[in-house]
């Protein structure tokens, strides 16, 4: 069920600390070495905001979800995305992906895609959103299997 209070807006620099917390949801089951090496920090997010477009799902004054997008001429990559643990399974992820699809469509992209680690087990979510698993990338990143998922926007 979608929480009616949740709205999606473009992120601002002042959101970086909360975005960091939200995106680090992805690292909850990782070991400390991996976390130290790859988890987000406010500095990393601020730097990345110059490369990717960030959007946040806001519930009241709290950021409950975040998505970063790389919009190209033909494809849009969901570079990163997460919903806070306590706010998952309430339709927020679905709204963020729908928002991204609309934005990508308006931008002229014909495909939206992402990769996800098998460990995260988010592929079921993307399949529900109409994506198709197009490629398995075995041991692609630090020994982790990645799955590429994509969806046509035309
Ligand atoms: C994956 C994630 C973004 C989904 O967001 P969410 O807000 O919980 O998802 P929603 O509530 O919008 O779910 C939409 C649909 O997908 C389903 N779904 C959600 N997560 C799922 C999962 N892990 N596996 C299978 N189905 C899933 C929901 O049941 C719902 O189905 P419905 O439309 O039939 O009711 C969120 O669980 C998350 O942040 N996970 C940790 C980080 C992560 O994996 N990020 C993705 C990195 S690529």
C-alpha cells in the first residue's frame, strides 16, 4: 500500500547525509571489510551528485527512499536505489521506479536498466516492475554475481 504522505523530489546537497543512511541499507548483510571499502559516505554522495541525478522519497520531513539515475540519450541506468528498512514493502520502491521510468521516457530514453547483486535479492522486485533479467554477470564484483535487468520504455 502506498503511503499517501510520501512524495518524490529532486535531491539537494543538504540531503546527502540522509541519502547516505538510506543507500547503506544495501550493506546491512555485508561484512565489515566490504562495508568499509564500498559503503556510501556523505562525501561520496555529494561527489556522485555531480555525476548522477538523485531523487528522494520523503515521508513528512524524513527521507525514506532514494534513487540515482544516469540519463543517457538512449538508456537510463538506475545506478543506485534503496528504501529504508522500516519503510519497505509499502510501495515506495515501486513509486521511485515509476518516477524514474517517466523521467527517462520524457528524456527520450527507450530502455531503463540496472544491475543488482544476487546477494541483495532485489531482482524479484524489478521483475515485478516489468523488468527482464537480460544477463548474468558471474563473479563480476568482488566475487559477487550480478544480474542485469532491463525494461523497454517504448
Ligand atoms: C528492493 C527495494 C528497493 C524494494 O522497495 P520496496 O519499497 O520495499 O518495494 P515495493 O513495496 O514498492 O514493492 C513493489 C512490489 O515488489 C515486491 N517486492 C519488493 N521487494 C521484493 C523482493 N526483494 N523480492 C520480490 N518481490 C519484492 C512487493 O511485494 C511489491 O509487489 P506487489 O506490487 O505485488 O505488491 C527495497 O526492498 C530495498 O531497498 N532493498 C535493499 C536495497 C536494495 O536491494 N536495493 C536495490 C539495489 S539494485
